[in-house]
């Protein structure tokens, strides 16, 4: 007899499956299982699900595996125990059926019925999520595939338990215990974690097969032990060793699959695998790097960090597999900072643990948690101190690898070409400086490995017209010109002759060049130490040329983005966004006065935050810089809230402040005209207008004022046509301004919107003074006063951020568009608070200040990535833009959002109407009071004193009446508003109930269809099998 006969095995499986399908208890069980799953999601965790506002299955990741621990023993408890209980197991084994056929048939039947139950559950849950929003179908299917594999493992365990006893109840208890033990072991190896992240790993599939085979083998051994005979031990041992050998091969295949990352990312965003953008960046890296990952050992790592640690380790290994020739990976798993791995992490690699709160045997206490990386290459080092929740692991690692590799690949000292131009005949006062130059040239020539090519060009008298002098020609080609000075004077002289003697033309200049970097000293005679000045210019040129990273300049303004000292507040810290930029760029502070220096060319991109705080002259200097085509990021703001919270009033309509928050008395220091500045860039902007918008995607943050402007790509508030917004799907602006394209802008200038208020919802503007009220103590100033919202309907194409490229006539009348040296390259953002350090606190979740409900919304904000993309595009380095924005797409419950927005619109309309009626009633009462006073004035029978007394009496009476009427008016207004809010809550509750009804109705409907199909098939089969002589029709 064959060991395995597929036909017989299938017959046994169909027999067992038929027993399930023809038993009403089976259908009741499936209904209970599916309703329990949907009930947990939509009833037990109702608030969590709807407040999270995310269309995914995250809330089921803990519930579903343990539900299967109970479900499969219920299905499998009667698979063999029922045969024993009725005595049919002996009959089954006496038939021409192998033991393996019988056991496999039972297993297939349990797995098939479980698949039906899980399929109905999947259809129910996924259809509900599709109806509510736009879930990631790949992620959903990976989740359910992982649960299906778990179910197969537990089906084998349940079958083993059913083999051990005769009672189905006892078989259920044994099965549940075995499944619970197996589940605990699977949790230790993170079996389900890849499936939860949308990955189907080969290791998980093979491990499932291994465990199922192990369970079935144990079942065969249990049943065959009853039939063992003396002398058959060798054959049994051989069979057992064969199975063990096959299982060992399976375990090794699973391990190799895990080590080599043989898996498939089925998510729509592909965020659990190395992206093509990361591979493109790594393909351009040549210098090998050593990457050290320090992650606290699992047994001492707090549970809430386990998933993040797994993500870091998986991504590091995936990057190493992508470029094994480039990345040498080492993983440290310290238990604390004092063990061997901890000491290496802190002392050698500079990775310090973060203090977190975790559960230990003594209770809740602070723990040290390592979760960082160090990347080194040829003496260059970059560290990621801690992988905070809101940061992309892939981006942080790839950026660090790219930075250190580029820095290490350019360690040679650049060569400098030094040229000194000096007149042959120098005035008496410059003879000492001349000799210092000659001595310096001798010193440079005597240096070994100085890598300085120095030349001294002496110039005679200016050549006559038509003659050519090589030295004079070269000097003028570098942009130098002689100075006309008189003997005995070192300063410019407007008059060629003076009391000191005759004048002469003198050249005394220095030019240093290293690669494409040039530095000049136009008049060396102004330097106190000529030798030191020459050394300095050599160092400047060499330092700038040796930089492997572009230079980012931060213009010094009152906002103090770069940090600095404030006379009232003391030392101001550097903004976190500047520190973020410094990971990729060489960041320097730039004084406004430097922009007017014709030799200033030390930055590749300039950041101007709050230019409205600059004086008119400095504002014009900034405009000249932008107009000439220098890449610039400009951030204006009608209401800098972050500064207000610090006690600084920096709004454009506020006067410039001096220490003590008093207006500047010097008219020359008044703020420049920022509106004219922006008109020169093709933008119309009113400095005191603050934008509000109705859109708010977070149910738990709906109490925030509408001046917190949320922008989501799925709502068309973020452009998809620019590299700056590549991968950016969610942003938040805090009390921003609003811009529109300037009418009459020439075609040579292109203004491209990047951000705008959500177009399909109401938005509008408020005045700065309507929203802000000063206080004697600045920190207690009132921000965001509750005022009526009036939608803006007249303006078109409103923008919160825009990209400006092209040419335009000079905004201050200094030239036409075709006279501009280069096309303008600028990004203008109407909110400085988009760069606030607050967003870094969201990403880092310091001290757990972000609640679980707010976490998906706040940590997915891409403000930092948006600003960094803007810098990259302006600098011409777009390698990291797409990679930086790679985060899960925000998949909200759009149907619930739409219902809230519709009901909120009705609430707003009722509120406006109620306030309007209240205002009209107040005006009518005031008019009635005014008429009474006017009537008293018209009376001629009263003298002045009597009129005054009567007016006072009427006023007191009217005041009491007005107060009573005012209270009635306010109560009526509030009743109308409360009534509409009650209607809103009822509508939203009805929507939730509709979801719950579907969660119960869909599985009931699917089961009804299944029941009808099974019984119709059974009836048709019975009719077919009944002989014609026994048919009722024949009689």
C-alpha cells in the first residue's frame, strides 16, 4: 500500500469538511469568530480606531494571533477525538487507508474550514476599510497571510491534541495549551513581525512548513505507536531520522532566508525594503564604510521599542546586502552601558544610550536604551545618536553613509594659485608693506609641500592707449583697478592733487584661487599685518575648495535661526532645523552687511528667515542677492508664534524692538517694506493677514484653532509637480500667511505653487491684531483669540509656499529683467513656524509627550523633510529628495472625515447666523436706548440738571434691561449652536453605528450565501443519487 494516496487523502478531507459544513454549530462558530474580530476592532476599540483615523489593521495585530490560539483548537478538537469517542477510528484504520492519508486528510479539512472562516473575516474587514478610506491592499493581504500561516501551525497542534485523548473538551484544553506555548515561542523569534510590516519572508513560509510537518509527524507517531510490533524499531528509527533530517534542512533554509533577506515587500509604498532611490544613492558611493549598529539586547529593551529596534536591524542588514562591497556591518547588542558591547558603543563609537521608562521585575523604572548607529570611513565619522519614531531609518543611514564616504574621498590638500599685483613704484608709506610681501614670497617658496604656486607681478605705469601690457591685462581680468593716491597718503583722494604732493596710480592687490574658488584682497595697504593677510586668503581659498559639502548660509535676522544672544532672554539656542541641515551641508551664519560686499560668494544657498525684521537697506541688499540669481530660501510670517511664546514680538506690523521690548527710536533702523520686496519676486502678500483653514485630519486634535493649517497631498493641498514636494504627503503650518501671484507678472518669471489651503474646504484670513493681544508681561500675551470665521471667496490661487524661477524687472528700479546675471531661484514660504523645533519633539517623542492617538498624525508630518528638500533643490543636489520623504502614505478614514466636514460646515453656518442675529438684536437694543436718550434731550419742560438726572435713571434702567436682553440673546445663540452640535454628534454617531452594522451584517450575509450554497449542493447531490423508482415523481 502506498504511503500517501492523494485520492484517499482528499476523500477523507472532504468527509471531515462536510461534517463541518453540514453542522449548524460550525456556521455559528464562524459567525462568532468573525463578529468577535470585527467587534474587537469596531466595538471594543471603537474610540481608538476612529480617533486614530488610519485605515489599517494595527489594532488587530495583538488580538488576532491569540484569537487563533482559541479558534484552531475548537476546530481541531473533534478531528480524531470524535472518531475515538464513537469508535470509528479503528474502522477507519482497517480500511485500505494509510495512517498518513488519514492524518493529512484531517489536517487539510481543518485548514480548509479555517481558511473559509478567515476568508470571510478578511472580506468583511477589508471591505469595511475600503468603504471608509483607502487602505494599503498589499499590507492588508500580508497581514491576513501571516495569520493564515499561524492558523496552519495551530491546526497541526490542535490535531496532535485531538490524537492524545478521547474527550473533545479535554482535546480543546490540550490544544489551546499547546498552541499558547507555540505562540509564545513564535513571539520570541518575531514570526509575525514581517507580515505586520507588509513583508512575506521566505523564512516565515519555510518555518510554517517545518512546524506543520513536525506536528503531523508527531501525530503519526502517536497513532502508529499503538500498532508497533517487536523488531520494527529499526524501520521506525530510520523513518524518524529521515523526518528529523528533513526538518533540519527546512530550519536551515529558513535561517538562510532570514540571513540573506529572501522576502517580498508587497506594500504599496515599499517601505519595508531598500528603495530604488537608496540603491541609486549607494551606487554612486565609492569609499567603503564601517557601519556599527548599537541596539539594546531584546531582554532588557522596553517593549515599546522592540518594533523600532527590529526595523533598524532589518534595514541595516538590507543595506549591507544591497552593497556588500561597500558596507561592513557590525551589530552591538549591549544590555547596559557597562558591559563589553556597551563600553564599545559609548567609548569607541560615541553612541550614548537614551534614558527611557520601562517595566522591570521591580516595577516601572528608567532604563538605558541604545538605538543608534555610527558610520566611519577613512577617519570621517557620522553618527545617528538615536532613531526617533518619526525619522526614516533608511534615510538616516543612507545619508550618513553618503556623507562620510564623500568626505573621505576628498582628503587631499587642494593646490592654491596665489598672484600678487604690485606697482613697481610704491609710495613711501607702502614701502614696509612691499618688503613684507617680498619676504612672504620667499617664505612660500621655501616651504615643502605647501602646494601654493605663488607669483608676484610688478606693474609699471599704465600703458598708453592702444598698447598692451600683459601684467596690466591680467590684473584687470581679475577685476582689480589701481587706486589714485597722493604721496604720503594711503586713502582714496577725489582730487588728483593735494597739499601733500603729486598723485599716482598704485596697484596693491592679491588674488588666490583653488579649483573654482576665488578670493581677493583689492587693497593690501589696508591690512595691518600683510603677511598674515596673505596667509588668511590662502587658507580661505583652500578651506572653501576642500569642502566636500555645499555651504548653506543662514542670514542673521531678529528671528535668530542660527542662535545667538538676546539681551532680554539670554543665550538663544540654535534651531533644530539648522542642526539637521548641518548633517548634509556646511552651515555658516551670514551678516546682512556681507551681501553688499562684491567679494562675497561664500554660500551655495542662502536662508533668509523673517526678512521683514531687516532694515530697508539690508532688505534691498537681500533682494539684489536674489535678483542676481543666487539660490535663496525665504521664510516670511505674519505671526511668528514660536517667537511670541518666547516673549518676542517679531510680526512685520510690529515696530522693531530694542532690549526691554521698546520700539526702536532711530528711524534709520525701522523695518523695510516687505510687501514691496515680495512684489519684486512676483508675489502679492499682505503682512498682517493670517490664514485659517477648516481642514483637520485628526479627530483627537480638533480642539486646535483653524489657524493650524493642515496640508495633505491626498486633499490636493501639496503640489505633486515639484521635486521639493516629492514624497511629502502631510504638513502643518501654524498661523501662516497667504500669497497670490502678482498680476501682470512677465512670462519670463514662473511662480509655481507648492502649498495651498485645502481647496475643497472653507478658508479665510484674519488680521494679526484680531488674533493677538499684548500683555505687560510678554509671555502672557494672548494668541489665537476666538473670533468669527468668514470664508474668503474673492481670491484665487492662494499659496502658502511657492517656487520662483526666472527673470523680472528689478523691484527697486535698478535694472530690467534681461540685465539680471542669472535667472532667479527662490523658494518663498509664508510661515517660519513650519521650521520650529516643535516638530523635532514630535519625531523624537520626548518623554512620551505624543499620545498613541496623536502619534500617527504628528510623527508623519513632513515639515523637516519639506524644508530640507527645498534646500537640496536650490543647491542642485536632488539625490536625497525622494528618499527623504519616503514614509507610509497617510491613509485616513476619508468617509468619516467627509461626514465631519459636512456637519462642521452646517455648524459653522448656524454659528454665523446665530452671531449675526445676536448682533442685530444688540444693535436694536442699543438703538432703542439711544432713542430714549434723544427723546429726553428734546423735552423742553426740563432744565439741564433734571435732564441729567432723568438720563442717569433711564441709563441705569436701560443698562439692566440691556444686560437681561444680552443674557437672553447669548443663551438663545448658544442654544442654537448646541442644538446643531448635537445634530453633528448624532450624525457622526450614526456613521459609527452604520460601520458596526456592516461589521455584523457582512459576515452574516456571507455565511447565509455559504449555507444556501452548501445545502443546495447537497440537495442536488441527493436527488442525483436517489433511484428513479424511489423518486416521488415516478409514483
